[in-house]
C-alpha cells in the first residue's frame, strides 16, 4: 500500500511540474516616444541637459566623450551644495565663511 501511495504522489508531482514548464506567451507593449524638448523643466533629465555644453546621451546627461562637455565639467560652479531655496548650504566647508 505504501508503494501505491508513493507512486501516486510521484505521478501527481510530475504532472504538476509539466504544467509549470509551459511558458506564457510574451505580450508586446508599445513604448511611448517622448522627445527631450517636450519634457518640463522640473524633471531631472532636463536639468542635466541644461548644464550640457555639447551632445547628450539618451537619458539627458552630458556625453563625456566630447571635448565641449569635458571642458564644461572642469569649470564647476562656485557653490555646489545648495538648499531648496537656492541659498548656499552652510553645512559644507566650501560654503562656510572664514572666522577671523
């Protein structure tokens, strides 16, 4: 009786495995094409394009293979750490005033 129960359990398990191996058909989804010029100024992609002096990559960041972008990266702005309101963040060394 144990052998019959064991054989029945194996048959059910292998039947379950055979159903699990069938792949669902792949669904094709249409991707919406958006141009970099149609994005708003609040998105991070356009913020990167505004600082790029030359060609950009698909994600909008500057393509560093070009000399114009390399030169623009070397000349960093005076204050790199800013608060949300645009003022310098005093927690960083380059923004602190020297004490006499």
